[in-house]
């Protein structure tokens, strides 16, 4: 009996001691590090490609081999201190020419590399849908999903995929939980944000439930699973991330993307840490954290450790040789594809195809740009050459102009423009033929509709973002962006558009580059038909505005003025769809040869061409206010006059 009592006492003491020990352990702060990237956009190699050199100091940045080298170094350092490391991506891993084109040939280079590097979670961004959901399904299958979730989970928490769609077989995850080596349980989920959903190209038949409501449910589910730290991996942008933190308590860290913002310091909303690492693998984000169980919060250690929040992936970062070898194999595949698509004119994506004495920037935002002029000129002039008809107007949106055109800056590349560095400026999407790049379309619009398209550009860029701002060739317009919206409805914030932002518009009547004074007015109400070229995506989007704003209705027509089927208006060259990127390559190669024998970009593109002129005018709301004041004054005068008459 005494033995039984002693045994029971010993067991109780042992259990109590273990429980006390576990409780003390749970109260011990735990260190961990989050590494993060976002908006990689298929930049497998360092860029500008012409400036890269494997051995010498050079200004090229990024590339998966450098990324892997940096991640490996940090993991090694942290392992020595017993600190676990997580690696996340905020999405848009594809959607960038030219390596993104390999998705159309059944390859998944981005995910293959990210799995090899050891990503712990990736959210699905809007550019993953650039080639439509069927191509995305094949891409995920090529990357080994659903089995590959065991290596690198893909998260799409607010994405609903029909069960009969082939992408459903990939079983994109809603949440994921990982227990780190130090016992810390980290739960994470992935969101695509409101703006990203709005600009996503080809998502049918997928649906996207509300991100905020979905996040609330995900946080509740993770709490029920007794996780310690909750991470939201989002493709939404820092403003939406901040609102997410305000609306959904319980998120410790938000790893963001979509807006390409390099946050050199995290944004704090309460105790929620928000980070983003720019784009195109220029940086690796580094977030050193300590989790405090008793306070249920994370503490940032970067400042006390002297660790920058962003590590630049430049020439000082050694490449991982195994990853470099994988990248080289994909580059060989891409070279074969490009040789086929260019009919042998380009055999290597690093091949110099032109020179320039200056950079052609795609900014500043919401204004005429040198690169916008170059691309739209290419569309107008090459479109004219291929169709055999004068093109009055070419239009392209800033959202599909993806990068500055940067000539080489090193002794071995000075002034050179490689095929790769040219093609990353434009070349998104795919055509009906399944080949890369949005095809150009040839349509006709009335004079009045051309002006409406200009109004739509100003309105949407003011209401939404620079993405919708249109660049033009063959036109010149003066506008006041402050006139796009009359006012916003009080308390609701609903904008009331005016269709009066464009003050004047003209079309170029000359030939060749838009020079000289050969312009004539584009009049409101005009019925004359004009020949317009743009890309398939923009042509499909612009008329949709008329569904919401009837006064901005556009009808895409054929040369007879009859409504046209967009598929029938694709420009064909030698039996194939003419892509925007092909027009840009042709226009580049058509430039006069320079001293090195390569085409040299004309000095014409070095300065503004005054195609888009912003002019401030009297705000439109002044007139109704002045009218109201006039009515009040008239009423007061009339009332006083009546009172005087009564006195008399």
C-alpha cells in the first residue's frame, strides 16, 4: 500500500514538474526569421541582361541564382544560432516576358526553382492568370502539384475553383501550418486583394470571395488549430494590407506584394508588421522576429542587430551553382523558343539587337512617356505596314508597359539593348494562337468615340491607378485631370464623372513619326471613322466602361462602320498573329544603323513629344457653386425689394 502511494505521489510530482517546465518553455520568447520576395515576374536571370557579368562588378540585379545564394547564406548563419527561417513569396511569380513564355510550352521554371530554393509558402497573384486558367492548370501540373505542396505550399485562400476545372486537381491550399525547429507553430494563408482582382486578365470561371471576410475566417481557423504566429501572404499592396490589419485582429505579419513597393522599413498597424520587397528580385526581404507568448506579439530585431530589412541582390551576392545550372537549362529552352518566334533573327535572348545613347523610361506616372511614345509608334507604323492602310491612332495602356528600356552601362555593354531587355518592356499575355504576347487588333471608331476613349483614360487613371492611363501615337490632346470627376457623393464617396476632362484633341495627318504641324481637330459628336490599332486586351476592356457609363459607350467597328467581332480584327502577318512585342522589335530594328552597325534608337525619343498636355483650368464645381450663390443673392435681393415695397 505504501508502495502504491509513493508511486502515485512520484507520478503526480513528475507530471506537475513537466507541466511547469512546458509552461515556462511556452513563456520563453522564440526567435525566427522571415525571408520574403514578391512580384518576381519570371526574372530568372539578372537584369539588365546586357550588363550582367559572372566575374566582374556590374549593375545587373536579381536572378534566382543570386537569390538562392543569399537565402543559403542567411539560413547558414541562422542555423548556427539555432534560429529557424521561413521563406515566402507575395505572388506574381510569372507574368513577365520572356521566361514567363515557357508556361505556354508546358514548363514551370519559376515554381521549379522556388521549390529547389525551398520556399515555405507562395500566394497566387493576378499575373498567374495572364494566359487564362487552363494554362495555369497545366502550369501547376508541370510544377508537380498537388504533391509539391509538401515542398512548397501554394496558397489561394480567397480563390474558388470549380470542381470540374482542371486547376482543381492542384488543390491550392487555404491555410498551412508549420511547426518550426524551436517548437513555434506558424500558420499562414494567402490572399489576392481587391485591386489585383480588378486588373486580373483571364480568370473565368474562378471566383474571388471578399479578402477581408476570408481573412477573418482563416484567422479563426488557425486560432482553432492553436498556432502561435499568424502570417498573411498577400498580393494586394501596402494600402490594402494596412486596411487588412485594421479590419482583422490576430495577424502578426503581412508579407505583401502587387504594388512593387520596396519597404525599407516595415509599416506598423497596431502590432501587425507589414513588409514588401519591391519587385523582380531586386531585393530579398529580411525580417528578424521574436515571438512573445505571454503578450501574443512579435518583436522586430533588425534594428538592434543592424540588419537591413531589404538585402539588394547585386553582384556582391554569390550565386548558388546548382540553381545557376537549372536557370541555364531554362535559358536554353527559351533561346530555342525565341529563335522559332523570330524566324531565326534572334537566337539568344542576351543578343544585342540595337543601341541607344539614352534610357527610355516608362514614367513618370499618368503622363506622356518616352517609352510609351516608342511602343505606340511601333504599333502605328508597323500596323500600317502590315494592314496596308493608314493607321490614324495607336493606343497602349501603362499597365502593360512593364519596365524602362535601359541600354547597357558597362564597358562591355555600353549603349547596347539586348533582346531580353527590350522584350521585358512589353510582351504580356498570349494570343488565340497560344503564342506569347497580346496580338494587335485593327478596329475603327468614330471621331466622337476616339474622344470618349481619351475621356475614359483620364477618368480611370484618376479613379483607379496609372495602370489605365493610355499612351498614344497619332494624336495630341490637352486635358485637365481635375475635371474628370465633378464631385463625390457625400458620405458614400461615389464619384460623379463629367466626360469633360479633355479640353482639346487632334489627330496627326502626316506620315511617319509624329513631327511637324500636320494635325486636325477631333470634334465631339463627329461621325467620321478612324483606323485605330491597340492590343487585344485593351480593345476588350475599353468598351466595358460603357456598360457602367452610357455616355462613354464605345463600339469597335470594321471599316464599314459595322460592329465588329474582336477575334476577327486580329492583325495577321504571314499567317500568324502580329504581337505587340513583335511590332516593337520590328520598329527597333527599323531604326537607322549607328556606328556599331546595329540599329540606333532615334534622338526623337529622348524628349517629350507634347502628345499629352496637362493644363489646369477652373474646377467644374465652381460653376454650380457660382450658380447657387447667384440664386441665393437673387433671392435675397428679391426679398429685400418686396419688403421695401411693403413699407412704401
